[in-house]
C-alpha cells in the first residue's frame, strides 16, 4: 500500500484522551488485512537494515507491531512494560509527562552488554517515551541500532530528543 492509502486506514479522534489532542486510532489500520501487512512489511524492511538481535517493544501498541516485526525477521522480542507488570527482577526508568511522571520497566536479565536492538512503538510524538526506553536499554549495556514507528508526528519534533539515534517512521504527519 502507498503512504496515502495507509493513512486512509488510520482514524483521527479529536479531543481524546483530552481536549486539544488528535488521537491517531490505529485499530482501523489493524483491522484492515492489507494495511496491517503493509505497515509491518515496511517496518520490517527498515529494521532489517540495522541487523538487530532483538526487538524491544513498548507497551502496549509497540507490542503489536514489535512482535510482528520480530516474527517476520526471525528475531527475539523484549517487552518494556508499565510499572508493576513484569514478574521477575526489573530495571526501571521514570520520565516526565505533561502532568506528573510515569515509570517503565524491563526485566533485568533481558539484555546483555553488546546486544544490538531496535526499539519499536506505534507512534512518535514528543519523543519522551522512547528517550526513556533508550536510557533503560542503554543502562544494560545494549546498543540501540535504531528506533522505528508506524506514525511520526513530525510537528512535535520528537527526533530532537533522540539525538544520535537512527529514527525510522512509516508515515509522517
Ligand atoms: P511521546 O512520549 O510524546 O513520544 O508519546 C508517545 C506515546 O504516546 C506512544 O506510545 C503513543 O502511542 C502515545 N501517543 C502520543 N500522542 C498520540 C496521539 N496523538 N495519538 C495516538 N497515540 C499517541
């Protein structure tokens, strides 16, 4: 599918979860078999070039695309989850939200020094989430070969928070 065709499968929800935000609803993309296949194929093609050992996916929509890409490329998948969800020993990172802070966790033994990973999420907005995950992954001594998204909200300049990291997105707004 072309970018224009893919964009038609994403639904804009104004004022969700709060006033002023236009939420990019990807459930309509996921429901469309051609759009799901095409978005995963485009992501996987870009990710393959970085030759990672693992895909790190960010809860929860990063799990959908991250696992599909890992499966397609024959790689392992590592989940980064919201606080309190992972059962084994974890490392964690806290980051600022517009109001308050949030914490993300990864299993302490998930990555080893020198492991090469690509981080996947559905959408890059301000870059705060993926910058925090980069810190978490970096703390384990693993190397981030790139970060990849289905959607990039370019007007929020999220790339500026990810200096030095190769960023790939399927669709830009
Ligand atoms: P950020 O940390 O600002 O880059 O936000 C990225 C995270 O928030 C991703 O996990 C997105 O799923 C979610 N997100 C932020 N803005 C939107 C939006 N306009 N539509 C859908 N999801 C969003």
